[in-house]
């Protein structure tokens, strides 16, 4: 099965939606990881700490993508 080649150029608004979607996925994944780490039983403390660490990383990456994209759009001339 072959996909048709798009007949129009991708607009900046479509790129904006894609970048913000990726940032939101990272942030939601980080929040879910933190909630699961907080609710982990005491027997799984080491795994909970590792999951919490990765949750904060996901939040940081998602926030950095969102802030970086906002700065890019703010200072770029259209």
C-alpha cells in the first residue's frame, strides 16, 4: 500500500501542532510516572525512585520543548 504524496506544503501551524503535541505527551507521561511512583508499595522503593527520576526528566524535557518552541515563535519574524 502506497501513501499519496501530499499535494501542499506543510504550514507553520501544522508544525506548531506537532511540536506542542509532542511536548504535551512528554508532560503527561511525566505526570503519570510521578503518580505511579508515589503510589508504589514500600517493597518496590528502588523502582519507585527510578520511576520518579524518569518522571521528572520527562517533565523537564516536555517543558523545555514547550518553552523552546515558544521562544522560537516569539523571536522569529514572520
